[in-house]
C-alpha cells in the first residue's frame, strides 16, 4: 500500500519567525491527527532550522525545495544535500517547474540532484509537468516521458520504488486553475505506466505519484480520491494552517 503524502511547498514565503507561528497554528489545527497521510512541510532554506525545532516530537516531517548536487565546494549561494540531511530533512523537491523556468534547470541537472539526494538519504520529490502550449498541442505525454527518462536516468528499480514523483501541470500552478480529477488521474496513471516500462511493475506499484497545481481544501478530496493520485504537493494553500490541515484530512 502506498502511504499518501501531503507536502506543503512554501516557496519563497515565511521568515523564521513566521515559520514558528505558522507551524504552531498548523500543529494546533492537526491536533492528534494520526494518518493515514504523511505530512511534510518544505520551508525556504533560512527557515529550515526553525521548522526542525518546531516539528521535534511531532509526526510532521521536513523537506527542502532545492539543493546542489555536490556535498561541498566552491558553489557560491548553494546548499548541499549533506547540509539538508544534517538539518533533519527527509524530502527535497527537485526539478520544480519554477526552477526549470526561472533558473534554467534541465533534466540532466535534475538527474544529478536526484542521485545526490539519494546518496545522502533524502527522498527526492521529482516534479514533472507540461506547459499550457504543450497541453494544447497534445504533447503532454511526450513531455512527461522525456522528463521522467532524464530525471530517473541511472537509478535502480529499488531506488525508484522509494521516490516521490509529483505531476504539476505548469498551467495549474498558482493560477487557481486545477487539473480536473480525470486529467490528474490520466497523467498520473501514464507516469506509473512509464515507470513500469523503465523499471518494472514492482517499482511502478511502489512509487508515490502526487498531484500539484492549485490544490485547495475545496478540491483536494476529489483529486486525492483518484486511483493513481497518492497525495498532493500544495503551494499557496499550504501557507494557511486551517486550509492545509483540511487538505491533510481529505487524504484517505
Ligand atoms: P499552487 O498550489 O500555489 O498552485 O502551487 C503548486 C506548486 O507549485 C507546488 O509545488
């Protein structure tokens, strides 16, 4: 059985002080929530230490939003997998469309990051998704296939089984325009099919595939009810404690 994962991608929001407030409120909202979903928050780098402190002795886990692929070195402004692991991160979001779009990340770079994350015991949340013009041109599956082939290159079936993949159609991110549950299901099922083709059925059945893009308390239950949607990667709605808690509770 795949354990659902609800992960909040805070993006470039929340100072350390605000992080303490928001996590205090979120823990209050979640009360004694004990599953079935696993809950992760991914604050900016500068708030990770504060978040780690707040989450001690709770069931919530910590993730980061990006990282470099080297352990250390002359890479001004970068953060290494070792640094994230030491802070207690379990997850790291890699290849988010905002990284691809604004910071020039390509599949080759994302692949190096995925492999580095695994070396340090971090679980990659590998993001894939098509642009609006690609969907309109009906090349969604081809785009996703290329991103998966690149991002997962060189991994073993066992490594892929432990990964998280997030389908995030770029046109649905921050737009309020969610993919329909049927569209999310269709692409998530396609991702599982490609994983089966590349790495075999066991890896495909084990890998968790999330949906992300304008998920909120109102649409979460239907999205999370789809057979191949194993959780959600939540942006804007994760900045509100009550809203995010409601999404967590929508996971069955
Ligand atoms: P929104 O939920 O704000 O659309 O963002 C989705 C996202 O990019 C999560 O990684």
